[in-house]
């Protein structure tokens, strides 16, 4: 996303005091001495789109959809959960029954923050049965997932407790989110300072719509888009039709974003946002809601807005000395009993050699770690063995290794190499990260 730092900072400053005052309609003057929140990172569009590609692949492998009660939905839950577990979240899978089938909600809590002030962001993860559901609602699910992973990468230390949710059976009447809210005791509901909902945020003929349910959350999003020169309108097409309604109905402040569904874009909206005077999403609830049914610009802007709201409304700060991090988050499939594969990070801008204790974070999703050989390959070809088929348990490899790489020139292509040495199961490299202190 081409966004200058000064414009982004200006948008943030406009809402910081209101966000820190809480979601009670207080004005900026309510907290004049509150410290500024840390600026949110730019959310990489490529990462969000990779999540969509993965969700499309899950649908393709499971009858063409990710609908409630179908194998594609459970596979989607497992996919998102694996990434969150690897990133340090505490995850919970909540089961419910709807239309005679088991449904699942996925809840992820980021450690820390005030447990009596919970800020939650969520999206429904299910599709309709007629298609893969990539805009509806892979787009919201992927943006919330990548924002959660950005929280982990930044080591965010928010004042409020952060929670993320992916809801099942939304397409059957908000079933999953209603179940979640109904299971919360009233004392737990009272701890929510807000719930942010993201449903269809990459429509191919997009508008930029903001929920108007809570004034502070609404202004947070409006100020962000104003800061990047994008006009917004109040969301009406999906009002009460997505998971935020489950929270609003029990008194929890809500807000969110939307880019339009089957309603036709007006000529005035075409002048405002571009596009054509046709449906915002011509593939709404159809088989053509695939990865080709996404507007990259809208997905990029809205994903950044998700992160902006999380950072601002949770009043977060980041680790002041996280080191210099190089990371590859693209999934790399590991073939069963096949050739070695690699995930590569290109290190630049580091003077001299690598540190004597180079931190190597390895996240591999695999049903049996005892099949794997995992190496770090330095730019000059030197191999450091990290895992050699030991610890043969049915677990993923989620671990930080340290290697004495002080003889290696830091700059260059570092590779995480993984090979499945036995048969019967498969997996993939989830992410590979090097940290230079």
C-alpha cells in the first residue's frame, strides 16, 4: 500500500484520545494527557492474498465450498488455528450444533492486556454451499488473521486484552456468533469494550462503508480513511445481517467495515469510488466467488484499517527493542516422503557477520514431527541442523532455535530446508523468521 508515514500518523492522531477514553461516546477532551498509541503496521497485501489462496485450495479440495457441516469448513478452522498457535495465541475451538451438523467457532486470545477490558475483532469463516466464499467471507477472515499475526510479529503489548474470533454458520443466521455470545455470562459480556466485525471487505466493485453503531469505533475508521483520502459512507445494506448483531443485541459496542454485496452501486458512488453502476459483488453467494472475485485495492485498504483500529482502540505499545526481523510467511508444502523444500528470507542491511546466537523461529505444520529433517542453510551453503527426526510425536514444530552462525556473512539468502523422510503424512512450512539483535 502506497501510504506516506505523515498521512498515516495524522489519521491516527485524530482518534487516539477518543480511543483511549473508551467506547462511551466521550470526546477527545476526556483524556487530554493520554499517551499516543503506537502506529499500526502496514498489513502486507501479499500475505492476506496468500490466506485467500489457501482458503480457495481448501474449498477446491473439499467439494468446492467451505460451508457449515462440510469438510471444507473444518479444514478452514484447522488452517487458521495452526497459524495462530504458531504465532503464540491461546486458541479455543467451540462446538455447536446447527441443522443437524457440528459447527465450530475459533477463538484466539493474545496474552496480556486488562482482562476487564476486552477488544475483539471477528469475521465469519463459513461460505455458502454454492461456492468457495472468498470475498464472502474469506476477505474478512484473512484480514483479521493477518492482523492477528501482525500483533504477534510486533510483540504488541496493548492496554486492553485482545481477542479474535472466526464464526461458523453465519450463513445460516449468525448461528456461531449467537452461540458464542449466549454462552458468555453477563459478567463476561460487561468486560467487552468493543467488537469489530469484518464481512466482505474486498468486493470487486467496491464501496467503502463504515458501521455507525458506536460513535467512537465509527470515527476511528472514518478518520483512518480520511487520512488516506478515501471517502466513506454509512453501511446500510448489511445492517444487522452479520455477526456484529449478535454482540450488539446484548449491549456490546460494535463497529466494522463492508465493501458491498448484491446492491447496485449508484452513479454518485461510481463518481466517488470508481467502478461501474452494477452490483458491488456480482458473485455474491455464487460459485464465481473465488480468488478472482477480489479487488486488491479495497482488500489492502481495509486490511490496513483493521490493524489501525486494533492498535488504536487497544491503546497498544510495541516492544521497543524487537531486533531486526526477516520473515517469510508464505506456506511451502512438504511432500510426503519426497524431496526437500525450502523457505527463503533475504537478509539485507546488516553489517558484518551474523550474531553468535542467531535466533531462528521455525513454524511447521505436520502431523508427525518424527518424519522431518529440518536445516538452516546459510548464504554460503553452510548447513545447520535444527531437527533430525527426533521427538517423534504427533505435533507441529513450533520452536525458536539458536545457532552459532558468527562465521557467516549476514546479508544474503538464508533458507529453511525441510524434508519428510517417511511416508503416510504431509505438511507445510508455515513461517520462517530470523531475528538479528
